[in-house]
C-alpha cells in the first residue's frame, strides 16, 4: 500500500483517486470547494461518469478513500502527491498553469520526508522543471522527485481506461521515484500493461502528441467525408477499408460534426503555442484546428440544404454533449451549431439524456425525449450518438413533425432506410445519388484463411 494525495477532484483527479484506492492504496483527495466536498463525502459525484459513483462509494466504505479541504491535512501523510488540477487555455490559448503553481507551492510547504510529486494534469513540456524550481526555492533542503504520469482517459469509459490501459507512461529522472510509481501500478503488471519509462520532458510531450494525432485523424476523416459528399462515395465504407490497414487502424475514423470535449480542443491549441514558443510553425495542427471549426459550421449548411432559408423554421436537436455517456459540453459542436442555427432564424427544441441546459445559450426549449423534441419541427438534427437515438421510430417521428427532414451528423442510420419513411435526409460523407447500385451493399471481406466470404457487422450503425 502507498499513501497517496490527489490534489483536485475534477474529472481526472476523482477518477485517478478512486481507481488508485481500488488498487489497494490509501488515497486522500483534496479540493477547496466545500459544496463539492460534502457531495463527495456523501458518496455523490459532481459529474456524470458511468461506474464512478459505485467505485467511490465502495472505497469510501473500505476507508481507502478520504476527501479533505486542505493540502496541509493530506500532503504530510503521503509518499506520493498527484497534481490533477485544471490547465485551461488562457486568453492567448496557452495552457494556464496558475493552479499547478499554487499546488506546487502548497506541496513544498507541507511535505514531510521524501515525496514524489506527480503531474497528472496535461501540461506543456518544461512544467516538471517549473514544479521542481518552485519546490526547491521554498524548501532548499527538501528530498523529492518530480514525475510526469499523463492520463489517457476517455470520458464515458474512464474507469475501464484506467483499469485496463493501453500503456502507463512514467517520466522520471530517479530510479527511486520510478520504483515507487511502479509499486502504485503493480496491479497492472498482472495484465501485462506496457510501462513506458522515460524522461519527464518526453512524458509531457507524449500526452500532447497523442491527443493532437487523434484530433488529426478525426479532422482528416471529416475532410474525406466532405469529399465523399461531392463525388458520391460513402465515407463509412472508405473508413472501414482504411481501418483494415494495420498502419492506420479503425480508431477515430468516424466522420461527424467535429471533435469537442475537455482535451482535444485545448490540447491541440496548446501544442501549437508550444511550437510557436520555440519558433516552429505547426502547420498540420493549424489545419486541424481550422478544419474542425469549419466542420461544425458545415452541419448547419446541411440543415439549410434540406430546408432552404432557416427563418421561421423549428429544428429538433438530439444530443448536446460532445460524446455519449458524459455530461461534458465543453467545446461540444452543439455550442457552435445551435447558436448558428438561431442566428439564421431557426427556433430550437432540444433533448439530451443527461444535460438540460447550455450556459450562455438562451431560447432553447428543452424536452423530455426525442419525440417531444421533434413535435412541430421542420427537421431533426442528430448531434450526439447516445444509444437511445440509435433505434428511433421514424414513423412516430414523422407523425408529429411539420415537415420530415433528418440530418444525421453521426452516420448512425442507413440513409436508404430513413428515406423509405419519407424523410429528406443527409448525413456526413454518405451521398448515394451518383453511386452505382452495387456500391450501396455492405462491405464484403474475403478472409485470407478461408475460401468463404464473410460479412462483418453492418457498417450502417457504429
């Protein structure tokens, strides 16, 4: 067992604290928000993440997880202190490290004996040295090491990602620190999880490089989808075939309205500023940012392509979070798409399984389900692929709508099936008008090890 403090109970901090406690460690989570602390001590969760509430409750009951409001109460008792505070973009798009600096100072003031200070927050390369200098300045005699241990958690599946990760990255310059970190993650050795041992600077860059590359894949397939719209190809088939190439893989090759959330927008922008700082222009990433911005606006154009002038029209929006199984709307495409629809004169009725308001966006009528949202509207726009939107009754939808139009921004439905119900329909990169009939069939794959032809799960829903 290792005595651990996690400073910050946001998304990363709370998931990290609960999972490390479940590994058998003694974890103290620190947060300075009294209201949030009370919620956590009562077993509540301040945000939506499947499985997290149960994990917190279980480890609270085992006395392996504690929530306190002051670093002074936690840091002296700990061998390892994780920094898991926010690093939001400042007004210039740089990562704002003010909270990291504050926590580093608090650790310096209260640590007792040898301590490993771990950055779990996403931070620019060089932050480890910054933390070390802050602590050393306040406590010249202190015995400590700074480690970078970036997180790779996906909202909606964070518990599984932590418990069964693709890899664990440990950036450190001390064998003593690495040994302690490996002790913390010992349960993962049983799963043969790859442990990447590297420098602090490398670990800091790995996080940004990974997120930026995934954002690039999303923007790339969205550009391919836009081209498919123009030439009569089907991006779902194209992406499936691309993904069978082991050099590419099928991950993050789903065309849609653009990426959002707490990581990709912030981290891609931050990486361009890291490059600027050292005099390098990251042109590929600049293009990713611009493609993503334009892709969100392109969804509005798809609505107007079906309805024409949007003045006086009523639009039903299904899903406002940036992805399913989360209540996170940070940089969600909905925050661009809904205001633009309103700006062009449309009224909005919306439904989301978790979210029932959007800060800063007024004039939205929130509904109890997809069918109430569609009532009296001219078009349904599916923005987030929640499971409950994957099996809509199109006859029921059409009955209550003023006119039948459907914009599938996540390519969930087979366009031919939607059109059978009398809907005008458009999706992302799935234009069939100029395609040959045989091109509309499911992809057929001949396995190398067999003479038979197998049909994989349909590509029409994913």
